C-alpha cells in the first residue's frame, strides 16, 4: 500500500497492534513525541503489518489497565478509544462484529444474554460506544471508572471465561447483565413467545434481584403479579407488597397509583377498601400523576371514604382537562386527555346551561380515545371508549329533546349564544407566537367568508395544528385553517371597503372579539346583539367587522397520520 506523503507515516507491527489492543502501550507510545504531536490536523497514514481480530482476553486486559491504573477519561479517549475508531477499527476486525464503520456501533442490537465470546465482546464495546463519553469530558480530571462500571465489565468477562462450558442456565452473570435481561424481556408479548429457558432465567433473575431490592426487578415482578403473565401467576397481595417497596424506597409514584387501584377495586379481600385507596391515590397525586388526581376527584364527587365535595371534584376535572388537552394538542396522543374529558363531560350534565359545552367536551373525549387506541393503546381503552360513546349519545339526545335549547346543530350561531365564539378565539389566541393570513371573499349578496390560515412559526417548519371542536357541526379534529361566514348587509361597512379594494388578503397576529361601542354599531346598521371583530398586525388594526350571526364552514381534520 502506498504512503500518503501529506500525512506522517506510522508502521505498526502485529505485536505492537496486539500490545495496543491490550493497552500495554497507548497511541502516544505508538506516535512518539508529545501528546500535542498525537493529533496533527491531517492525521496519520497508519499501516499495519497484518490484521488482528481483537479477542475477549485482550479487552479484559485493557479494562484491567484502565481500572488498576485509574486511567483518566481523557487519556482513555485520546490514548485508546479514538485511535481504535479512527485508525484500527478495520485492522482489529471490529467491522466483522459491528458493520463497516465505527458509527454502526450505535445501531447494533445487543444480545439479550451474551452466550459466546463474540457476544460478550460486542456487548462491552457497544456499551462503551453508547455511553457518549466524549460528551462527558469534565473540567476536573476524573478516572474512566467514574463514568462506566469497569469492575462489572471485567467480572462479566471473567465469569464467562470460567463458565462458558456450562449450560446457559447454570452460568453466573453480573447484576447489570441480569438487569438488562429483565428489562428486555419485561414485555408480555415477548415473554409469551419466549422459550422455556428464557422464562426460567427471567423468573430466576427477577426473584434474585427482588431479594436485593433492585428497582427494575421489583417493578417487573410487581406488575407481572398485577394480573399475571407468562411467568408469574396473578397475585395481588404479592404485587401490593412489592409496589409498597417501590414507592417508599424509590419514590416511584406510579406504584402508589397502582396500589390505589388494587384497593379501590377490592383486589385484596374481595371488597373495596376506600380508605387505603384514597391514601394511595393521594400519595400518587403528590407525584402529579394525572390518573391518581382524577381518582381522588372521583372519590370526592361520589363521597367514597370522604364527605362528598362536588365543587372540589369539578374544579379538579377542569384543571386536568386543560392540562391534558394541551398535551394532546401538542402530540401526546397517549396522555389521559380522553379520561379527563369524559369526567368533565359527566360533571357538566348537572349544569343545564352547559349542554352544548358538555357535548363538545365529549366529542373531544371520543376523538382522543380513538387516537390513543390507534397510536398508544393501553389495556382498558376499549372500555373507556364505550363509556365515552354512551355519555356522548346521552348528551346528544339531551340537546335534541330539550325545548329550551333549539337548533343545537344549526351552524348559524348567534354570537351571544353559549360556546359560539370559543372555537374562533381558541384557534387564534391560544397561539400567541403565530401569524395568520386573513382572506375575505363574497359568497352571496350579503355574505362574506373569512378564511384564517396559520403560518409556520419558523420558515420551512410544519404548521402547528390546533385541536378544534365545533359541536353544532359535530366536528372535532386538528386544523391549521379556520373558515366562517358572516352577514354584511350595510353598504358603509369596513368589510365592503376592504372587499372593494386590493386588500382582500392581509396578515394578522391577534384577534379581539368584544362588546362594541353602541353608537358605532348603530352607524354600521347593527345596533343590537352584535360583537366587534378586530384583527391586528403588530398593534395596528387591519380588519374590523360587526357580527351578529356566524356560520361555521365545516373544516377537514388534518390529523397527522404518519
């Protein structure tokens, strides 16, 4: 192979490559000179006498040097790791294990339990690669052992070397190996299809680490016993015991939440224990777990263990609805929005003046549970969906049969009627950093159609969708464009002036809807029952209209399916 004359040339014999592989010598020793000489701008032209496949024993010796000599992170990176990645990746035949380039180490699938020498070598090298050590270079010099568990890696190799001739179930493994194995197989679908050897090891490792109160093992067994899986039979008492350790010792709030459900549903003793359920739901609420917060509210609503307090429950439902609606609108389709909207919808049934709002909230609940089932299905979601649809049907029937609430599904809405303007204001004013295009067009002799289209917040980015509900259209979905029509029957209105000019399209960033000045409204030919719509761009008024009725043009759901 010819030399590259633009780079310093280094020839590495087989023995030196082996010595470097074992860190008996480092990169600085191979290069010679000072550390500043080890990384010239153009690099080195490195030629090796022959390739040498790195062996597991070589890696064990190198790790022992790093541990025994307390090698600093910086020295490890610049004297061994980086040179391997840059100069010796192919010469040490690591491309046979990981793929053609060093970057492929980050994508390699690790064996769930290393069974061969290659498996162990791949696991340890990949763990080092995944540790992103170059991002952890400290201001103060710290040894490599501060960042990765060298002792466990060395033990992993030594145990394998001693036990490799034994059957797999009889071999010894390190705690990190057992933990990684549990984490991988702690999945009901995987575990159902696993071999009996895998299931035996899963139980063995989980039971051993539960005795040592290792978090991952406690969590795996606690939730396995909560209903049962392919390895553990259903045992709510055992589950409760482990869950209690999880929240007390590890501050795992979801364990307290699950305990709440165990006692609320009477899984231990055969009947509900509302006192314990309230206690555990309250504990989980302190961790801001939404499920627990709405269960506490449910118990106040129904008077379970506590005195009934519907106002407190209702205010909690409203808070949770607002919080989770924001999460859902911003792409968290697996959040608890459907459950919170269902509860608020049920609570609104006691307020006759909120019939249309109740229907709107339940439309949102139905939409949200559909997306959760499609995108992030959880056990029990079908039951939640059935409950929502039952409430939604009742709310719709209530609107249609109530003589005091005429025309619930007429898309012409009086601007002073309940909920009439909320969809417009929510679309525009809940996104303060957005800019919009307003387009006006005549759709009849005295009808003017408004089309509001949102720009991306940053040029080239996707448009932020709004979660919009229009109950009279029976519409609920994600939109970036809003259309409505108003009646403009006055020859002297501002809308007519705009439509007759070249200003039919304009940009704006704020919409103010308010009660108008009575005299000005009278001059516009709309003295009573109107609202003023004011569109502003950087504080300047760009469009103005008096509106008494508004027609909602039914939008198209733009939900991102990808």
